[in-house]
């Protein structure tokens, strides 16, 4: 009997999961009719479309959306938390990309999307200048988009602190093309090291994978590349076993400064086990094609310059302001003291500007520049815009009701209109109580390699710090559930299974 019940339960849950997945696929494949823009409504322009645009489901405003067009056209959302896994081929990059077109067709709002780079925001004229940077150009590749309201969510670029040689010789890890470049370079270094008669010193240099920046990006990448070596490369190319080496360079006394002390020590001990060399108190000052120059602070406080040869250099030293944002900051006297991005008030309105909001990595708030913050800010703005649209409608109705009041009306009729006005005014007050943006920190998670992760989770006004294999399973399930779509989740799971069964692909392209 118990067996029969278990069988039924398993069958029902199987049916449930299949129905949910089936329905998600059906809604994705069969979008509804797109609403035509209503010219009487205000135009909201959204600049940048990663976490913010995905979460901005306001239905009542008319949208025009812009998207930067870089060297690689980007008409997709990118799930950055799994980007380090793409550098080694554990996950294929397309599995963490969701085409913007697919998503926008599911929205109830009238949305226009332009794949373009915003080159300037003209605050006086209330226009955004955009440029088509793709290889194929039409008759028009520069134009302007006027806005009534503007949301800036262009993120940040890679900080290099003006250190010579960084841009020319290192790889960043922010975009899909960065991950592809790293994946190709790892295999290029390995194959070049295996070239006939290569001297031992050169083999060691080529197989030295250096990561600069001990923040979560650097730590996660170091863990991923060491996994790649121990689980796959070492098996297929045993000759590299003694020379392959990963180093993580950090200017501060420890890595992962935003995690609790106990997790920092745990990460350092796991890296030691994995033979990843952590060099703290080491500040990179110069990068050349084959080596970096770093200033090392010794235990006695004295400083020394060290030359570190490398084959692959990954630069992960945090964020810097994008030019389009810096230009707007220059137009607003209230931003004169901002250095790291657009200063905003508690409603995310850009200081010194009217009807312009900034969110995510390009805005300066009291919170770290993370996806978690960007998602919540996007959701807050969605609520705010819906509220604004709703209060516009109520205001129109109030004007109608006031114009209906006249001396010819009977007392009863006048009372009725008066009651309705009072009801609407109360509704308006409720709608307007959206309040300032409040961030709820769920915790920090990072993968550190060898199927281990670290997590500082907020729990009942306290904090739980945990690290290990169970945390790794939690990390996997949390990020899987946060993926943009069912399609992404299925693809990521398939990639994980593929890598477990057959190993990562070591071909260079
Ligand atoms: P972005 O995600 O950078 O998006 C900006 C968008 O603006 C992009 O679509 C870009 O194409 C567009 N754009 C840029 N310039 C222009 C322009 N001039 N005109 C028009 N459009 C433009 N955070 C976490 O909370 N958890 C994690 O696990 C995590 N892992 C990460 C792993 C990596 C490797 C990296 C790099 C970051 C990670 N982060 C994580 C941080 C997180 O990705 C960012 O905080 C988040 O992406 C910021 O969102 P955003 O929308 O502000 O900017
Ligand atoms: P970061 O700003 O967190 O860390 C950069 C590190 O580089 C700093 O520790 C800094 O001391 C070091 N550094 C700077 N210049 C240096 C130099 N010349 N030589 C040596 N070291 C130098 O940057 P990161 O890791 O790129 O992260 C950016 C943002 O994205 C952060 O807010 C982070 O929280 C978020 N993020 C979150 C993740 C997660 O939650 N799992 C994963 C990746 C990023």
C-alpha cells in the first residue's frame, strides 16, 4: 500500500513538473498580441537592460528601451553569477543568455527596443543620443530618443585605475565575449606550452594563470579554472601536470573582504588544498605582454617590486563609471562631489535631475553593486511607475468629477459626487504611499572551487556563515532558481550533466 502511494505521489509530482515546464514553454513560444503605444501616455526610456529591464514589468507607461551595442551586439539578458563557469566550458554561454526580444513580447506594456549605444544624455533637451555600433549599418546609425522619464541602468565598466598595460594585455570578466576570450586563451596557452621543444621556463610562464583582484569575481574564476585543470586538463594532457599553476593577487591583506572572517579563512584553506597560490598585500603596478610588476608589502612593512610572468591574466578589480554616466554627472552641479557613479536620493531619483532615476551598478547607494540590489531596485521602480500611472488616472477622474459639480444638481447628486471625490482622494493617498526604496539583504554566496561554496546568509535578523559541499548544493539550487527563464534553467542543468558525464570540452574554439 505504501509503495502504491509513493508511486502515485511520484507520478503526480512528475505530472506537476511536466505541466509547469510545458506551460512555461508554451507561453514562451506563443506570445500574445503586442499592445500599440498610446501617444497620450508619457514615454519612459530605459537605458541598459540587464537586471533592471528584466524586472521592470510596469504595464501602464509607454516604453522605449535602449540597449548598448558594443563590439558584440547585446540583445540579450546575461545571468552574470554563472559567467565564471563559462570560462572553462562547464556551462555554455548561450545557456545563461535570454534574448530580450523573447522577454519583451511577453510584457503587457507597449515596448520598443533599440539595440544601440547611448552616447550622451542631454539633460536640457531631454533626449538620449544613440549610435548603432554594429557591423551592418543602415542609412541611419545616429539618432536621438526623446524622453519624459528616464531610467539609467547601464551598469559599470571594468576598473583599471589607469595601470599601464591592463587594457592591452589582460582579459576582463564581465561580458559573454570576455568569457569566450578567456576560454580560448586557456587552451591557447596549453597548446602553445605543448609546442615541440618549448623551453621549461616558457612552459611554466604559459601555464601560469594569474587572477588580479581577490573579490568574488576573482575568487570564483580562480576556483573554476583550478577545477578545469584537476577534473579535465590534467587527464587529457598529463604533461602539464607539474607546470600548470593558478595565482590570485590581491592588494588588501585578505580575499573576499565582504565575507565573514571565518569564511575568508575557509576559502584560504581550500585554495591551499587546491594549490591555488594566494598573494595578498600585492598591488599590481604595471602589466606587459609576458609579465606583471607588483609591489609586495612584506611582514616588516617594507615594500618590494616583484616580476611575475604569466600566460593568462584575468583582471577583476571591480567597477568604474561608464563615459555616458560621467558625462551626465558633468551636466548636473548636484553631482559635483560624486566620484563612483550617480548619487541618488532614497527614491533612486538622480540628485539634481527631475524625472531621471538611476539603478544598479551605475548608481551610488549604501549597498554593494550586486545583482541582488539591482533586481530589488528594478522591482521598486516598477511599483513606483505603476503607482504614478495609477495616480495620473485618478487625477483625471478627479478633474472629471469636479467639473460635474454644479449648482443645478440636487443635494443628493452633489453629495454623491462629493463622496466619490473623497473616495478617490483616499485612494490617491494610498497609491502614493510607495515609500523610499528599502533593500532586503538575502546574503552573499560565492563558489570557491572543488565543489565547495561559501555563504553568508541573513536569517531572522542574524547571519549564518557556512562553507562546504552542502553550501555548494545550496549555491547551485539558488542560482538555478534565479536564472531568467525555464529555458535557461533546463540548459544549465543539461550543461552540468554533460560536463559530469563527458568532461569539459578542451577544443580551442
Ligand atoms: P549590468 O548587468 O552591467 O547591465 C548593464 C546593461 O547596460 C547591459 O545590458 C549593457 O549592455 C548596457 N549598457 C552599458 N552601457 C550602455 C550604454 N552606453 N547605452 C546603452 N546600454 C548600455 N551579483 C550578485 O548579486 N550575485 C552574484 O553571484 C554575482 N556574480 C557576478 C559574477 C560576475 C562574473 C560579475 C561580473 C558580476 C557578478 N555580480 C553578482 C554583480 C552583478 O552582475 C551586477 O551587480 C549587476 O549585473 C548589475 O546590474 P546592472 O543592471 O546595474 O548592470
Ligand atoms: P571587488 O571590488 O569586489 O574586488 C576587487 C578587488 O581587487 C579588491 O579586493 C581590491 O583590493 C583588488 N584590487 C584592486 N586593484 C588592485 C591591484 N592593482 N592589484 C591587486 N589587487 C587589486 O570586484 P569584483 O570581484 O569584480 O566584484 C564587483 C562587484 O560584483 C562587487 O560588488 C561584488 O560583490 C559583485 N559580485 C558578487 C558576486 C557574488 O556575490 N558571488 C560575484 C562577483 C561579483
